[in-house]
């Protein structure tokens, strides 16, 4: 009874916060509320027994997306041309939204109880978990049973990174210093915070990657924290992480896709099915693929943040 | 057995409401950033529905497959958001400060 009451309150707050975040009169306020909404969503994921997703939502959904929006809000708010539809249209659209919500809810009530009787793939995952090389089922699904999807997802990240770089005229990883309003560089509080948080984020990210084999965590959650370390380092203005040559740094973003490619070629050559783990080495190979994926995710997220800024 | 009182129902209905709200927000958005924000809320609402589905048997283990799908979805969503924002900003600077 108490359990259900908490979920009811949480779900109601989620809807209310989402509604507030969608008030676009003040874009900055909307973005901040969206970040809060993402964090509350992470709490909802924890209630739904999905700690991996909660970590990913907090780090990527609220964190990286929020950072991207806050960065863009400055430029886009100045440039916005107000285009408010007439009151009649607004009412009609709201009515349409209400109808959509009612329709979806009715469909849920009709479909979900029937589909609930089917176990889905949970039983299959449970049976195959002992040969998967990890003991965490979500990590096993991502990196083993559905590893092809993960490979393509890393490719999507790479495509997004390339597209962002194309829109940027002169891409330099160190350009952030020129965009500060004061010429003296970043604010001291931000600098001090970044000094402390960057190594913490790096350590926590590395830990999460290895933790994913036996508990919540994994390549994406750890990679998101590594990306956060990169973003903090960029905001710090000194680009300490990027003392490496820019080309070398960018080329490490392909590490995940290339690792999967090598793995698939290897399994194909050895005679097994493509992407099928050999039984004894499953755990080690999976971990190697996770490390490569985490590195490329971290680099890609940092570059996505840096490349979204205007050039010059 | 799925009871009407299982908590995952609250999240399923919340996801429907959030989807409708973000759809309304998307249609009525005054500018590009608002549209991208609405799409993000829409995406997270759909992910929440997946989460509710993964927990449809409240007394048994959660279904890991929808959770894995959602993690993939979150990463793809952030990629598209980054590209969309980069495009919007480049467009804004090209048009000399006007975005529609």
C-alpha cells in the first residue's frame, strides 16, 4: 500500500515537472527543469528495478543532454523568433493531446495485462546467463545477446560526431576560452569544481565499466561519466585532457566500432558464428569490448559537446 | 499475475500523459530549441513506457530486454539531440540571429 502510494506521488511529480519543463517562455528555465525531470526520471527507473537505465538516464539523459541544451540556450534564445499560435489553435492542440493521452492509456489497459502473462525473454536470458560471461542480465543482453545492436549504436554515435564536426567550420578542441564573457577565463568556482570533479568522474567511470559485469553499470554508464570528465575539462578552459594531438584524440572515438569489427572477424575466421563468444573466454572478451566501447563513448560525448559550439 | 494495483501502472499512465504533453509542446513550440526539447521529453516518455513493460510482472524478475533497448535508445537520443542543436546553432548564426 505504501509502496504504491510512493509510486503514485513520483509519477504525478514526473508529469507535473515534464509539463513545467515544456513552458517555453523562458528557455533557460525550461532547460533547468528538464534536467530536474531527467533526475526524477532516474528515480522512477530505480523504482522500476532498472538501476542500469537509472544510471544511464541520470548521466546521459539529464547530464549530457542538459549540458548540451544549456550551452545552446544562450545562442538560440537570442536568436528565437517568437511564433505563438492563436488561442483557438492552442486549445485544439491541447484537446488533441488529451485525446492522444486517453487513447494510449486505454490501449495500455487493454494490452498490458494480456502481455503480462507472457514472460517475454526473461526465461531465455536466465537460462543463457551462465555462459554469457557476466552475471548482470542487462549487461549480458547489451554486450552478448544483442551485441549487434550495440555495435550499430556505437556506429550511430560515430555518425553523430562526424555530422557535428561537419557543421563546425574550424574545429579546435581548445576554442572554449574565447567564448567566456570575461576575458580572464572561467569563473573560479567552476575552475575549482572542475579540478576536483574531473579525476573523480574519470575514476568513477572506469569503476562503472568494470562493475557492469556483476552489477549495475557497464560500458554506456561508465562511458557517460568519462564523457562528463571530458566536458568538465573543456569547460575548465585548459583542455588538460586534450594535451594529446587533436587528430589522435578524435581517432580514439572509433575504438568501439573497430573492436567489434575485429571481434566479428575473429569469430568468423575461427569458424564460430559471427559475434559468438567462445565459451571459456566470454568474460574476458566482453570486458575488452566494454572498455573499448566506454573509451569511444566518452570521447564521442566530449566531442559532441565541443562541436556543438559555434566556430571561432 | 498482474493486478490493477501493481505500481508499474502509474508509470505507464504517466508515460502516456508525458507523451501527449510533449506532442502538444512540439506542435506549439515557438522555436527550434523548444522543438528539440519537446522531442527529448517525448523520447523519455516512451522509454518510461518500456520500463513499465519490463516490470509488468511485479512479483517476478524484471525483463532485461526492454531495459537494454532503452539504454540504446537514450544514447541514440543524445546523439540526435547533439546533431540537432549543432544544426540549429549553425543555422542561427548563418541567418544572422533568426531561427524559426
